[in-house]
C-alpha cells in the first residue's frame, strides 16, 4: 500500500507550542492510502459533524466511475485543505471505496482581547480578520497576531507581544483569546545628526517628524515614539529640506536607531553628506511640438539663472509647462527635466524636454481612503471620467477641486497600470478630516463688551457633501438663531441650492441707540459660468422691526411750560417701525487661485448686487465687490492683498434705512470695535453709530515664520487694514423739525461746551460723516491647539477720526469633530 503524507508532524507540533496546552493539534498526520489504483465505486465521508457529506464531496476533483492514482489523491487532499474548513484530512482507497476522513476546523464563538489599554478594543477588532461565527484556522490567528503587533509597533510600543489562546466549547466551537502584553512606549531619548554644517541639530530636528520624548510635549502628536517607517520618511524630509536650499548632492548616509542599555528608549542618529551649495545655471526648454512657442514656455518657468537651486522650483516649472501644453490642446505631453551639474562653478543647468507622450486613456478611477464620504461626492469633482484621454492639467484641476471641498486632510491622485499599454487607472487617495465644527468665539473691546457665539456645522452631512449649519448667539449685543442647508448637486446637476432660516435681535443701544429684530428666509443657488467662474442668484424675504425707547424720541413739557426736545435726533427716531424687505440678488465669482484653501498663487474677484423693492416696504440697490491676490515667496512667506468695496442707495424716493447700511469694525477692520468706524451722532448725550452707504477697505498681509517647531501648529501674520466708511443721505445731515440743538465740547476749551441751535434745513454738526482714511496694523497669531484652532489679533490704530471707537485685542476659537 502506497502512503503519501499531506502534513508535517513537525509543523503540527510547532503550532501546538504556539497555541499552548489548549491549542487544537492535528491528530498525527493526514495520510492517503492507495492499493494499486483503480476505479472509484463509492465516495464515503467520515468524521464530519457540521458539514454535509455532499458538500465535502463537491470539493473533490474526482467522482465515482473515475480512475484514481496517487497523484489524483494528492490533488484531492490539497483541494480539501484549501477550503480552510478542515484541520486534518486523510483519504483511503480500498476495494473501490474512496474513504475521506476529515477533522473539521472549529467555529469561532467569541474573539476576546485581554491586556489592552493603550489601544481601544474597537481599533483592534477593525484590524483582525477573524470574526465570531467564522471558521478558525491557525494561519488566520497567526496572521492576526502579526497585525496586532504591527499596530502596537506603529503606536510606539515596539516591545508588545501577543499570545493567541483558544478555549474549546461544545459543538465544535472555540473562544479565541488574544493575550496582549503592551509593554512600555518606546520613546526617543535623543535625535542626533552627524555631518551637518549648514544647519544646526535644532534646525534639522524641526525638519524630521521623529521627536524627542519630553514631558512638556503634550501639544504635539504621537511622533515622539520610535517607528522605523517614520525614519524612512525622515530621510526623505531631510533630502527635500536640503535640495530646496541648494544642496543638489545631498544624501543621507545612514539612519540608525540604538536601544539604550536600560531599554527605556532609542537614540536616533542621522549621518548626512551635505555637499556644496548650487545655484541654477542655464535654464531652457527644448520641444519639437509645432504649436508650442519655446519662448513662451521659457517665460512661464518660475526659475532664473543665478537663483538658488530648489527641487520645488523644478516641480513648479514642470507643472507650469504641463498645464500650458494641456491648455494648448496636447492632452498627452511628457515634460522631463534634464540636469547637468557643474561642480567647479557650483551651478546646475536644467533643460526641460517637452515632447508629446504616448496616447493614454483613463481606464478606471478608484477612490480609496474615504471612510465617510460617499464615492460619488468625490467623483463629481473629477474633471476627467473613465474613457477620457488622460490630461495632466485636468487631473491637477481635479485634485484642487477635491481639496476645495474641505473634507480631506490629504488628496493625492496617482497613476497606476491599466488593463492595456495605452490605458491608465487613476487612484484618488484621500485622508478624511473632521467636517463637523462646534465653534465658540468671543471678542473683547475697549468698553469691556463681550460677545459669545456657539455654532454647530456639518459640511459633509451623511457623507453626501451636504452642508448643514445651526448657530445660536447669546450676548449683550446679539441674540441670534439661524439654520441653513445646502445641497451641492441639486437635481443631479452642478447647481448648489440652499435655504437659510434665521431670526436675530441686535441690541445696538450701546452703539447706535436702537435695537432690531429680524425674521427671514433666503433661497439661493449658484452654478458654473466657466471653468474658473460661477454665478449665483438668491431671493430673500424678511421682516425687520426697529425699536427705540419712545421716551428718547418724544419731546417733554416741564412744569413751567417749557419744552424739552427729544434726546435722540430725528435721523435715528425716523427709523422706528416694522418693514418687509423683498430682495432679489445675483452675483459672479472668478477664482484662479492655485489652492482654494491655502493659496500661494493666483487671485479671485467676487461681484454681488441686490435689488430690494419687488414687493415689500423697502427700496434699495446694493452693490459689493471683493478681490484678493496671493503670492508665495516661500512656503513660510506668503503675501496677499485683499480689497472690498460696497455702495447702497435707495430708489423710488426711499432712503437707505439704518439696518441696511454698512457697519465695519471688529473682524472686518481690525483695531476698531464692532461698528467702530463711519458716520456717528456725537452729541454730548449720545454717541451713536449711524452706518454708511459706501465703504472701501483693503488688507495687506504677510505670513511669517514663527521659528517654532511645525508640530506645535503656531503660525503668524503681519497685517495692515486701511479704508473708509461713510456717506449718509443728505436728509440725515440736516436739522429736522423737532430736533434738539447740537451740544459738543469746545475743542479750544474742553471744560466748556458749544451749542448750535436746531435750525431746520441747516447742517447738524452733531452728525459726523467724514470720508477719511482709517488705518491699523498689527500681528495675528494662529494656533492649532488641542481644543481647536485659536486666533489672536493684536492691533494698533495708525489713522482714525476722533469719534471712532478702537480696540487692541480680539480672539476667537473653534473645536472640530
């Protein structure tokens, strides 16, 4: 009788050691027996408990009536083992009967984790492949052990061990237990550099992500634990750092992590070879494409001879040339920089070879990494679809559009091999970030005014890209409740439609003597006009009620019969009442920034106009325009200029009501209080902001490095705001019937006052409306703190009117989820 072994006794005994005394060990060996070979008369199955005999037979590559030999029986053994249903199988052929004896693998009843405290059980369950009610195999359990160990290693516990055990239960069931010894976190005692001359160790420690373990580094992330994969990333970061600063020959000779003798942490040492510093030499473009002008292409390259060598500049130039070729109609273009270093002169000549690449089409688009956002939300932002000709410019644009959603921390689009040589697949890899926001903000002014806001926002509701916002504001100035909903693809088209419902009460008695209560709704939609521009339409219906205490707007009679005029001027008292506003608006936006979230190049222009009076009680036309331009000298120095202007005027004989005018200050003009600039009633009894019909404000800002480790998330910007606000209706500048005279301090003798009698139709000196320059400068600090982003504004006023209200400090914060 011929005997063929199907499993190794040594392997079985090794697995028995792995699973301890409770492990299931195969009962010896699986044996196939054969006499002289022959024809199968019957197939008999033995040892099966849960699995039907017919199911076992269906897995066999032989059937009754067929002839078997040792080779075919060996194939049958392998087929049954591949099912993972059996821990042992033997096959005997005797007297025409093929007898299949099996030992079934048990069913997993529970998967239990013991000893884990550093990692939550949910995270471990997501990592392992074994599941309750699944088939238990030693291979699966051992594979999961390695997965858990790797998970701990990446969390900084390199000495973690995992021991699998099983507990046998009735009915061929088992509980699988992973006993975990997490061990201590493997910290980084020190990060050292050898061979560095141009940059200090402290400078290079800011470049690498591996941090030294320090008790006070609770603000930073978990980079202070040893991870060999992180060291490979550090080597690439060092290479980028040096090559972007002229060190073309730079290389990392070695990266070594040594465990300290007391095993309480690692000492990481990077040995670098800096080499000399280079500058760009001759930079030119070579192309045989007739439609591309070589001189135009060379003008697009952001590199000049004599400039310090930078890898980033090469990448920017390659992108610029690729985009220009794509815009000229070349969907298939290949831009390759060729380097010629001259080490004696210390220069690198760069030649960009632009050629038409092979014709390639998009085979498929795969979306990976999106755990919340549905695939179609990402796909609809792609400018290319399956079957399109591959176009680098459109792929880059797709990446910017996906980033602009604000749902993802990282977005990468990679090319992978397609189904044919002329096909490519695009893999869109995203890393999701919190899209919900629980926001809190507070502002302080020179008059100790406090405003608190609490809002909840979900910009990716249910992963469908819908924007839902709710906000409540409670403070001495404002009580507000509003809700908004936006569907980014209304009826499946590239139209973003939404609705706003709001109600708020502003108590402006400290600033402008009145309070207003508003209830309203807005319907809005925006749609594409071109590849870089969008249009918008909206309709608003709202009710405004303006209140001023009747006592201050009514003349009073003394006992002697004399009359006291109203405390407030008619310019304020005339505003009292309830009004319905029916407003239609439209606008357009041209946006050519290179990144919609963190731009370093480009500009945008935003135009809006609202017309009120198609029904309702209020008639006005309001026009607003805003524009900004960005230029990044480096990643740390980004210069921007932002400007906005607006004008509102009544029509049909209707003046512009006080709540429809512009108010600037606070966040809209740093250095000044809310409603701190613009026309004002400056009488001795009151100092009230009146708002203006026209404004123009610009901001010049330069982000600057803080020289703090990037992991702390602290950035800074220098700014200067300048502009003006003013222009009341002529009727508001004159005395009216019932007005009191104007009493102000004598500018020549502040202990005395000057009173101007109220003569109807003459200029009221208490109403100040100076279209003059206001300016401020200061610094803004942005901190990505553990509780969320925080912003501090420190301002100093450079130019103002004597009746403006100023402030020097403001902060705001929000927490994301």
